[in-house]
């Protein structure tokens, strides 16, 4: 198994922080009342999370701050790309679904790739919250965390936005499509 190097170079760090700050300032509606300096201080205190944000960015998730959890003293980042992140599409739901496919297996699953990136799949509730901050997945769809009683029966849930409405659908967990990926979150 390959060991993943989870440290960024100084150049990667600065480039990422510059992108995050520009995105933060461009989309103030996503985090009204928050200040970038406080967010960056939190990131600086947790360099392991910077690697996760870098992975979110590299897979074209365009991470941005969407909330602050005062009780936990954490900023919450979601993937805010207009469409499901390009670097995370064509994946089935989880490892069990991947292994159950007899042929035409995708490279990985949403759950496995999220764990590798250090993020959590959005829940349906989080996905609906994201949609209050803009219009996302108008051409794509995104797997969301699926309740165990559905997954135990072989299914998995995904969401998208069509006709100015947020839809929740189901598929076999082993299905995958070029226009379906997943969105994630990370707390810092």
C-alpha cells in the first residue's frame, strides 16, 4: 500500500490559502459575520486539515466555509463547486457495493474516497442546507450519507437540484454514473 504524504510545500500552502481567502471574500453570503483572519488562525492551528482542504480543492470541490459551530469552536467547510466535484465522479456508494460488481467496476467508492481525502459525505440535511447558499448540482448529482436501513437493502441515496427543487433519489449502491459524484465536509 502506498503511503500518502500529507504535508504541503510552502508554495502549495500559500497558493491554497490565497484561493480559500478569495473564495471566502467572493461568497460572503455563505458565512455572514465571519472573518477570514479567524478562519485562517484555525487552519494554521490544524495543519492536517489544510491537507484535507488541499485534497478537496485538487478534486475540484471548491471548499468554502458554510457555518461556525460555536459549541465545538469549529468552522465547517463544504464542497461548494457548482456541480458535483469532477475529481470525485463515476464512483459507486461504498466498498461493499464496489466489491459486489461483477464487471465494469469503478475505480473506487464515494465512502472510500471521502475517507482517503479526510472528509465526510454530506447528509441529506447538510445537502439541503448547502442549497440555501446557492444553486448546486443543476446538471450533476451527488451521493449523500444513506441511512443503514436503506443501505442494508442494497440502496443508496443521492440528491440534485432540478426545477428549482431539491430532489432526493435512490439507486442501487453499486451504480455509478459520469455525472454523479459526492460532496463532503470537514470541520476545523
